């Protein structure tokens, strides 16, 4: 019982009691009623969490939204990241048996989870427990022959947590049916190339409500007009484009790469000056993706060659 059987060591650890007690409602609905009822419950928990843009579970005392709902949601996300229910329930059993009739902290629970699964949950707790807010996935996709190209631009609800490194599911709907694939977002902008010979009609993010998230989906690659680091002109272009770096401090260890819509790398060049020309004369006319990498930061834009 996540109550007096193992008691939280401090008020900052209250989620270990109230979050698990709340999440047991979801588990009960899964087993007693239906998965649909459980989905409605967790979706409501996510929605309640996102009713405000910030707030940390670490400092959640007195907040029903954080102490109960977001806490339950991040346990659900932990279950998703473990991706193995036998291991997930082993974590719970090991935690309860280790700290039975005593006090525990969040770090204690994290250590049990890591020891049981062999996984590192440092980023997970920094993002979901100590951090604030939630991610929004801005998705653009194209299909060319047997390749599905997905661009994911992740924007977070608060600058306190600028990135959620997380897996996320994408449901691919095609003429003969549907399937779900699992992707990982490790930077704010990612490009995924998936072999998919069937004709894709639409895609959905997180169809089974695993994450606290919002998603916005567009067909086709769109230009990033809100780049913090660079601008590209002219666009459309003929044989050359000019890349202008907005912040000189990003010039160290900076590269620009050009991909076609099949995700194939066509060009790569170091950026060492505030203004750099990129020769496109070797490329055919069409739409290309420009990926800008600098000091572990990534931005993506569309360029059109006429």
C-alpha cells in the first residue's frame, strides 16, 4: 500500500504516496472495467496537468494538479519508458519490500527503478519530477515511394525545461490498416526516416495516451521561420543560399547539412563565419531540408531550389 507501508521522507516526496495511490485507480480500471475507461482516466489526468503551463512535482505540496494528477501521469510515463510490464511491477514490488515500514525519498525510488531495470532514469526525473511543464510535438511528414519522413520539432510549455528527452509513439494510418512505431526524441528537432511501402493517409502522435503532451501535425515539410540561431536567404534559391548566424557564440563546432525528403544526406559544411554561402548547384530542383547543428542544439528549415 503506497501510504503508511512506505512513508515519504519529506513533503517533496509526497508524490510517492499520492501519485501511486492515484495511479492505482488507472490500474484498477484496466483490470475491473475496460482499457477505454482507463484511457479516459489517464487522459483526464494529463489534461488536468496541462491546465497550467508550469509547476514541479518536486514542490507540489498543496497542489492537487501536481501532487495527484501529474504524479500519476509521470508514473504512467515511467511505465511506458520501461516498456515491459513485468519489469514495471518488479520495480514496485522491490521498492515496497526494500522500504517497508520505513521512509523513502524520490532518489531511493529512482535507485530501485534503475537497479531493477538496468536503465538510467536521470533525464526522466530531471524532466518530469524536478522540471516543469510538458512537450508539444510539432510534426511535419512526407512520403516518397517507400520512405516515410517525419520531422519533429519539440517545443516545451515553459523555458524551465527546454527539452523532454523521451520516446513517443506514432500511429501510421494507411490504406490497408494502421500500425504504431516507437521513436525517440533526443533534441528539439529530429528527422526520422522509416521504411514504409504502403500509402500513408495520416499519422497520429501518442494514440494510447502515454505522455503528458500536445501534438500538432502537418503534411509536408515547413520552414522554421522562428529560428533562434540562423536565417537563410534567398528562399526559394537558385544555385546558392546565404546562411546568416544570428548569435556569434554558436559558431564553434557548427555544421549545416542538407537532406532530401527521403532523408538522404546530400551536403554538409562547417560554418565558421557569421555569414556563409552554401553552393546548391549540384542539387536538382526541388524541396530540401536544412539541418543546423551547433553545440548540441539543432534547428531545421525548408529550402526550395528553383
